[in-house]
């Protein structure tokens, strides 16, 4: 009976807000009816979502470690069925508003639905920390902050509020304990006429001090840091942007710096937050929707609706590594031949703009994969209730590193009739370094000195 009650609680939505960690009795289900990160172990009743059995940890034949490219272990699979404009209503309950709009507005757009594979796998130390966090981690400041004592694992494997789910997204394990770099991270913009423009080519380095438990010189209240060096277009070559985010943004808001070769100085950039457009992504992305959500949650109220089954971009090895760089983009949408959709359970969170707060959006909805808290869907509506933007964030399991990696996405700006393919590393691959740089070498001045003249 206890097992059934806990499982029902996990399946239901939580509208009440809680500051407390879950009880030891609830946490005891981690590793039993739930995975260590709180996903439901069992498959669904129809058998279209499989049970979790350990994830993908074996590399397929031909994989070359360290190459930056991961072979698709499912390349020979055929789709189970296809969704297009003719049958979208039949599957509407498992599609986001953005998916439905694309399917209804574009006769040539479709979604091939493949067999579902629960490939997520994590290092043992991350699993152990996540189980520990279940009874020890708490949110503070009305959900806007996380206790800095909580580190090393997913903070809220059994989330009790929308804020906790969004914190899981921000603190998800995606780059290991070192730092990652994409050799050439491109952002492409497709305008209303179908013209393709490379908005940026960047050298990007990202680290998460939240998982760097053995790095003594890190600020324990900083959870993430990223810097990017622009190489294209020529007018912006040499520009550097640095972002640092903290577990209590009410006490220490995001720190952002920018460097321009023309001015030859580093300056603070407090505008790199909330609804400021990201210039290097052609303005189709805001700073607080990088990889679905980034920064402070202070301007919206986040309601945890619950779990549901959705078709989300998953095991997107073709999209990440194989699809032709220009061929991945068609006039009005990404090339559906490059995409892979699977049925998975997701956490649904609704965000409503707080009274008195300013933002271009009035409402947002997030659908976050229960196994990774990253892969999924995102919709945003303007102040009049019109669908403004939608994002499809895809991911792959890096089977040799035990990392669920999810950074590449397609974002549609329905207001301007354009879209972008963001964080595309097709040609350069995604490179990982196991040893973090020292804090001295991660200072903005050191970053600019080391990279701006290359």
C-alpha cells in the first residue's frame, strides 16, 4: 500500500509549494519504484514507454572515443508511425502547442515516431549524491534559491514544486565534473523567405562548479559558468561573453561580462539576463530561455502540473552528428528527416508572469524529460495570449561518459516567421576535457587574454 501511495504521489501534479525536503519514507522509493533520479521505473500500460533497465552504457562498434562524434546505436530502426497535418488531432494530447502549430501550418512537416529507448545513465557518484539530496536539499527565498550545501547530484529527484523542477533543469548533469568545449558551435537563422544565415560560430567552454566536488578553489555558491568566443561573423570576431550563475540569485544575481576587440576592455553586462535577445543566436532566443531556461526564476510563478506522456526529441544522434549541415534546415522548419521523436514521460510546468513584473512573455510551458530534466519542449505566449516561440531541445546519451547531453535545439519565432538551429556542432563535434581549469584561469580577464587574440 505504501508503495502504491508513493507512486501515485509521483504521478500526480503538485500545486502546493513546499520548502522542505522529502521524507525518508518517500526517498526510500528511489532505486525501487523510482529510479535514483525520480523517474518512474515501470513502463506505461500500453508498452510504448519501456521500463528503465540501466540506460545506454555500451558503445556501438566503430565508435572512436575522443573524436567528438558519437555513433547512432539506433540508425537501423524504422519509425513506428508518422504524425502530420492529417492526423495531428489524433495525437494532440501528446503534442505541445508549437508542435501542433508546425504540423497544421506546414503540409510538408511531419514527425516520425520511433521506438522509445530510456538511454539515460549517470556516474555512481552522481547517483549517490542525488539520493542524498532527496532528504537534504531545500529551496529558499520562495523557491528562487537552492541551499549551497546541496551539490554533486540532482537536487530534487522527487520535486514538490515547479521551482524545484526548473532547478533540476538548471542543475542537471550534462558536462561532467570537468568542462566541455564545442570545437565549433554554430547558430543558424532561417528567415521568412527561407534564407539561411550563420548568425554565429563560437568556441564555447562550459563548466558546472556544482559538480566539481574535488575542485577546492571553486565558489560553492556558483553552479554554472560559460564563456564563448565569437569567430563569425567577421564584424564580431574576437568578442567574448562570460556568464556565471549562482544558487541564490536573490543574493548574487548572474554575473556577466563582455569583451569587444574594438574597445579592448572587459565590462560588466547586466543586461545579459531575462528577456534580452541573444545577439549571437540571431535574436530568436532570449537569455532566460537558453537551453529552455537559464538564470533567475524571479519574474514568473512556476506551477508543477504533473507528469504526462509526450512526443519529445530523443536519441537525436542523426540530428547531432550525421545530418548534412545545410540539409538540416528547410524554408519554414527544420528538416523532419533529421529529427527523431520518441514517446516519454515528462514533467509539465506552467509559468505565469508575476503581477508587476516585466517580460515579453505572459505565459510559458515546459515539458522536461523525467530521466534527464533537459530534453523536451518549451512554448511561450506573448501578453495577448498568442503563441510567440517554441523550442525543441534534443539530446543524446554519451554512452562512454555516462552523460545525458542536451544542448542542440530548434527554436521557432512565430511572431517574426523565422527559426533557428542553435548550438550546432555538426562539423567540429563536442569535445570534453576531464580536468577543470583553475579558478585563476577561469577569471574573465584570463579568459579574454587566453582566447581573444587567437
